[in-house]
C-alpha cells in the first residue's frame, strides 16, 4: 500500500549552474535523492547538477528515473 505522504508532491529550490530553480517531486523521490547523495558523499545540489547535465527530458522526470535506476541497483540499501 502506498503511503499518501510519500506520494505528496514537495517543491524544493536547488541551485544549478549558479541559477536557482524549483523542482517538484514526490516525498519518496526526495528521500531517495538525499539517500543517494549521502551514500555518494556529495550534496543534493551536486547530484542534481550532474543529472541536469545528462538529461534529455524534464529535470523532475530525469531525477525520478535516476533514483529508480539507483534503487534497482541496490544503491539505496548501501549496495
């Protein structure tokens, strides 16, 4: 069962290449993004900047795909 709190959209501001932008993601994706950044020993802003450089679609969509791919590889569980 999906926790409604995990599905709620949350907006955060992030600085990318010196520009502040707002990103809306579900709470579960923000949590995953923070966990990945921590596991990699980097800031969320640094990770989002990397994702932004490599994306072909929307930034929020690229972040969701990145988090899902890392989760599939076990990165969120420390593997």
